């Protein structure tokens, strides 16, 4: 079982010094001195005997939330997971793949497989369909048993075609709200949104905001028009919101806000969700979105430039923090121990407390890949830089992304192999465009309610459901993220690390050799086209003068002197 991944094999430790980060000097970490034996876990108590309906349970955050519920809230009654068929896989097979993930190893140590099967119940359905495509029998079960709904299902592609994003993120939320409103014992409906849902607002507070359009009219328009017609008008429809993800998330929030006062609803807005910080496995993730995608792409040597300001920062929160935050917010909403929440909107964000610049993220990523966790199959030695100029970024994209990809694919075609790098670079270009938009913006997210939640928790709860940073070594964390990505996403075994290191050294030598040859060629070109004539004139003046003087003094024939002096002095005249 992988509880805490090893930081790095000793064979990979280079003498290069660890990067020094500014934020580590500024952050005061939280501490828990002791846990009183009389303290009880009120969060687990509030969920005991309750049934939870979860959409998006096979996604990144959904998996971590299910694992956390099973491990820390074992007295809950049931977890009903909505799962749809996908890519030829049945819901049953997809659920089995989720439960077979290394993420659930700790739960399997605590409980038997039969116990887990008794807690997790598959509900076949799809948020794209009315009533979520759930059978009448299962709808009846949900109506009679479920008291908590967590709606995580959404497309996380930032550049999804608008029509598809509306059906998944907006209409899917409407369908889920409609069904949940019929549950007899509904206590709370949480919509999992994002702090980046209102990108036109620089300072986002924990309150509702007006949507950019009427969500009901947008749904009707998408139902009326086809993909081709929607694609033609989507930019005009979204206005100053350039990404369909943010646009549709803000519309979905409006549908939830409509139900305030009519049914127990609330909104939770996590910021950029990154791999697990502490539990159950440090550094775990199941996708290459966000910083992990940059880490892998740069580590493979295929990302050489990113359009990001070095002094900018992203608001990031580990996924286990987000899962714990959902459970703590649920307890706060349900408890009668305190006054009811005035506005049930909670930000799970960190930038008010920890500001890590993108420059530090890139610097640490490069150091980790080059010194600790090299990847197999590196295309070139990891390098490149961030660009604050969009023009310089695109010049670098052409020189260091597209031209090498064209060359390699051309060679592959000659060798009768399938070209791959152009397709990869298309995906990288789209991803970098999305990252550039969110990384170069400046947003501040108020997290007052999150801070208030921490104050209400006892020490046992603070340790069980961490929503504050007790320790944070960014370099060690990124090492663990890289190790997890290597093992679980890239499927590269640890015994290949020494070979990967040797390959990385070869790539380093080739990188230096190529740069040296390029520099030599550049200097030679400059000499031939700009310096050669100048040096010829300069040396001609110098040596011509000396040779003429010597000839005059040593030649006995005056007539010869008079004839040829003019020719020698012509050397002293500059060429036209």
C-alpha cells in the first residue's frame, strides 16, 4: 500500500541546490498541539445513517470524495453513484475500475470488499437525459432514501463546444435539481462550481452574481439549433467570457440560486484543483489537467514555452482539501448547533493565504524533473521558459514546437510510420491557450466562510478533515506528484528510473551540442555576411600601408616606384 511515496531514489540526487521559494518565508503554517480523547467527530456524526446521491463520482474530485466518505464517515447509510456508459464501457465496468484504483487501497485495509459493496450503490444514468435517465425503480429508491445530493458532474474541458457544454453543465444541473426536488428527505443540495465561473469579476465574494444570460433561454436555443449553427454564434453569445467552461458554470449557478428559499441548495466554489496533498496518497491525480499537465509536458521535453507572467499566481487547492471542505460545509449546513448560513456559498480557495507564483511552479517543476524524477521516452532535454510577450511566445511555439514536430513526423512518414507529434502539438497548443488565459488573469477570491469553518472545528476534526495547511514543502510535494504521474498515469515502473536518468543525460549532451552548433553557425553567418568585408578593408589598410612603405624603400628603380605606387595606394581606399 502506498501511504507516503518515497521522495526520490538516491541515485537521482544531483548536487544542484534546491530552489528557494519566496512564499515559504511568508506563510505561517497551522498547528495542532494535541487531540483531546473527549473530542468527537461531529462531521461523521452528521452523516451517520444518511444516504448521499453523487453525480460525477467517476471524476477526479468525485473519486476522492467517495474514498473520503468511506474512510472517515463509515456510519453513513449509502452512497448512490450516478454512472453512465462511456467509450464502450458499461457503468458496472467503470465503477469497478474506480474501486480498483490505488486510491482506495487504504479503505480496503480498513474494510472488507463486501462492506464497500454494501455502501456504494451503482445508479445507471446520464445527466444529459431527463430524470437523469434513471430507471423508475431507482428513482423511487432515491426519493425515499437520499437526504444529501452533491452534483459534481460536468465537462472540465475549458474549450468544449458551447452547445455540448450547455447540455452537460447547465441543462444537466437543471435535470439534477428537478429530480432532487422530489426527494422526500432532502436536507441539502450542493452544486460544485468553480471560483473561475465569473471571470469578469476581479474580486469574487461568497455571494450570488448575475449570470451573463438567462440560462433557460440558452438551453432552449441550444435545443433549437444544431452544432454547426451554435458554433457560428457561440463567441457572440458568450461576449467577453472567452471559455465555455466559465460561461456555462455561471449559468448553472443561476439555476441553483433560483432555488434558494424553495429547496435546501448551496454552491461550493473550489479554485484550481490539484493532486492530493496528504491523503490517502500524497500527489495522486487521474488526469493531466492544470499544473500536472505542464509538469509532464515539460518533463517530456515537448513544452518549451508558455505564455504566463512569472510574477502571476494561480489559486490552487489540493483535491483532498476540496473533498474535506465539501464534508465540513455539509456539516455546517446541517447542524443546529450554530446559526444557519446566511448565504450558502463557500469558496474553497487558498490565494489569500498562500501565494505561489507561476515562476516558482515552473522552476520547481524543472528542478524535480531534472534532478529527481526523470520520465521515460523524453523527446528532448527539458527546458524552455515562460513568456510575458504573446509575440515571443508564438515565435517560440513555431521554432521549438511546430517545426520540430513537422520534421519528426516527416521522418516518420518516410519510415512508413504513423505521424504523432503534430497531433500532440495541436493538443498542447489548445491546452496552453487555456492555461494562458487563466494564468495571466488576476482574480482575488474571498474565503471568509472557509476561515470561519476552521474556527468551528475541534482538533480531531481539523486533523481528520484538513482544510488548512499544517505543513507545505512545495518541492517535496511536486516530487510526489511527479512520482504518482510516472507510476499511475504514464504507467512507468520505478526500475526504469536509472535508464531514464541515463537517457536524460544523453539528451542534455545533445541539447548542448545542438546549441553549440547553432551558435557556431550563427557566428559564421554573421561573419560571412557582415564582418568579412569590414575585416578585409581594415586588414587591407593596415597591411597595404606597411607593404607599400617597404617596397618604396627597397626598390632601386624609380620608374617602377612611380608606376606601382598608385596601384598599392588603391588598397588604402575603401570599397564602394
